[in-house]
C-alpha cells in the first residue's frame, strides 16, 4: 500500500496570507480594516451561491449515474441530445482525464463525436467557480459569457464532426 504524501501547499498559502495581513495590520491598521470589510463583503456575496452550487452538484452526483448518461447520450433524440450533452458537460466534475475512458466507451458504442465535443466544450463551465466569476465581473457579463459558451458548443461539435468525417 502506497503512503499518500500530504500536500501542505494550501496551508502554507493560508499561513503566508495571514502573516501578510498581520504585517499590514501592524503597519496600517486602517488599511487592514478596509481589507477585512472587503473580504467580508465578497464572502457574504459568494456563500449563498456556493451553497446552491454544491447542493446541485451533490444531488447530481447522487441521482445521475454514468449508466444514465450513457443511455441518454447514446439516443439520437434531436434537440434533447444536444441539451443533454450541454447540461451533462456543465454538471460534470472531477479531472478531465477521468472522463476520457467514459468518452471513449461512448464513442465505441456509437455516440457521435459532435455530442462528445459539445460535452467536453461545456466542461469549461464550472458551477463551483460561478460565484467568483459573478463577484469579479458581475451578473450580466457572466450570463452573456455562459450563454455564448453554451450556444457555440453546438457549432463546435458539428464542425469537429465534419472535420473528422472528412478525413476518414
């Protein structure tokens, strides 16, 4: 059994930030208090959305199995398969390399490449990062970006499918 190496990098980063904050507090208490106020404001904006996002992810992981995804991505149901490819791509979590075997399996079972590409394209939309995106860029910008990414995933899939079929 391999011994798992502990990663202290995250804790080290937190400690360095806290030491930096204490340093700023000692040099300029007023600026330190402004930093705390800004931190509190951002945190209060992000927490409700984070709770909602993680609830959705939890429910999705609990109720949607890989077999379910295979079943419905394998059917050619017109618009429904595109919607399913988009939504499952957005809701998919974990490292991308873990999805490659499933995608290969789906491809071997007859799922067209355009749906797989659409799925992979929409993996760029990470629900857990939406609160930060919205906090930095605002709701309108974030909404437009996500809608454009979602819409253009379909032509991206179609173009890829045509290029692959052209070369075969």
